[in-house]
């Protein structure tokens, strides 16, 4: 790239709006790194996910000791630091003064904080799109009541477009890639809707859980399993899969049959800690497979590599039984 080229979110946007069926030609700039991939440095705002490190059972400590340290090269960017802003509300970094970036940020920020609308257009298509209401009168901690709807994630029409926009916001927030067409085909979207608070008469989508049919996942190693030493004295972690070494989240490598995966979970920031994520997860576990209620305690639900918030919910809601899978 010529030294004076400035990249802006406006130019990144084209890539993030690729239809989900077209995999990006190169990894999106800001993405949730798979825990089975090597780490790469990105010219990106600091995100908790980027901090994660992965050590596979076969690599890690010993490799580090053997290899001579590579000569580090200083990279020079001509981005004017005074122009690069990280919004404290939505954590997006963007170029102040670049119109495309500012517009993109404004839309993203509002969606992250307040959620999107579930409008009359979507409601009109609800029957055709086979939208099911799976819970009503769900009471939150602040006393408000909402409902949970569910539909197939590969739905088309207005509802498909709304889900696409919602997932785009979630992916940008989580630095995750778009879900593939195959993953969407195997998934259902669960949305938490709050009744209209203004005269606009439109419900708000304040939470979303994507629930995906999967086959296997790994059990999370207990603290004792992480601390233990093998008979030859080497640390047991060398045989575990490190999902997040910074928080000490390790898995036992054996794949175990697991029916339900949660590849995305998101609640708009002004509605967090109200039990919305927990209610969505409960609804998904109860209704994802018709006539078969899944129990997280028994290892029937798995998350992809969780964020810090995701980890907290996973442990609280999953009561220690949640597994991990590669989404
Ligand atoms: C993770 C997320 C979906 C949780 O949504 P939520 O509706 O606030 O979660 P809940 O209210 O159901 O939380 C249930 C419990 O989980 C724990 N918990 C949730 N968020 C937590 C946090 N940030 N810190 C500590 N504990 C937390 C608490 O024990 C909480 O119960 P409490 O509020 O009574 O203490 C939300 O924080 C979010 O969207 N974060 C950004 C996106 C993200 O990181 N997604 C996870 C991807 S794996
Ligand atoms: Zn913002």
C-alpha cells in the first residue's frame, strides 16, 4: 500500500456488506479470530478478542524456546492519530472527518446501544416467513416485559434483510466474520423484542441469539485439570486446547456429541444485565429441537470462543456444563 493511502471504515464497509454466501476473499479486517488459527497482527482498534492467544497441544511453549527471535520490523502508518477516534460507547474506531466513516459509526453506534426496530414490514411477512413466538410476557429485571421470536436464519425477504443488518452490526462489534451460508442454513435466530416506548409504534430488537445445529464440541477443562501435571512432570495444558490463555479457558480435546451451538449472542448495550441473554438462551435450548428440551448442564449446548462477557453468561446460565466448538 502506498505510504500516504488512508484506510477508512467507509472503504472497509464494502467488504463487510458482502452477501453472507460469498466468503470474503481475505479475512475481514476486524474479526473474531478462530482459536484454531495462528495470531496475526492487525491495524485495528484494540478489542478483547484480539488479545486471545491459542496454543494447540502440539505447539506452544517448546516451540517458543527453540526458535530464535525474529527481527522485528517497525511498520509506519501515516494515519493521523488525532483523526482516529475510538468511540467509548460502541468501541468502534473510525476516522473523524471522513464522511463515510462518520455515517457508518453513527448507524453502528445507535444499533449497538439501542437495538434495531422490528417494524410493521417485518411483522407483515412474519407468517409467510414462519416466525414463531416462543415466549411472551418475559419479565426483565427492570420490570419491562418483552417477547421472544424465532425463525430460520436463512429466511429471505424483509426479515432476511433485517437479520442480515443485525448480524452485520453484531459481527462488527465482535470482530467476527460473517456466518457462512451453510452455517445460516443450520441456524435459527432468536430475537428479544421490547414493546414500543415511543409513538413510532415499533418494537425494538434488543437481543439476538443465533442457535446452530452442530455435531460435536469440547468440554471445558476444570481448574484442576488445567493445573495438573502429567506423569512425566510436564504440564497437562500441553494436551489441552487453549481457547483463551489469558483467562485460562482450556478444553479437553476429545470431540463429544453436542446438538446445539451458539455462534453469536448479543444484547444492545443499554439493555444489558437485565437477563435478556439468559432468557434467549433458555428459549433456544427449549425450542431448537422440536419436542426435546436441551439441558446446558448436561453438555448439550456449546459456545464458540467466548468474549469476556460471553464467558460470564456462559458460566452463569450454563451452570458449568457449556462446551466449546469451532463455529
Ligand atoms: C454477553 C451479553 C450477550 C450478555 O447479555 P446480558 O443480557 O447482559 O446477560 P444476562 O443479563 O442474561 O446475564 C446473566 C448473568 O451473566 C453474568 N454476566 C453477564 N454479563 C456480565 C458481565 N459483563 N460481567 C460479569 N458478569 C456478567 C452475570 O452473572 C449475569 O447475572 P446478573 O446480572 O444477575 O449478575 C452482552 O454483554 C453482550 O452483548 N456483550 C457484547 C457481545 C458479546 O460479547 N457477546 C458474547 C459473544 S461469545
Ligand atoms: Zn459509537
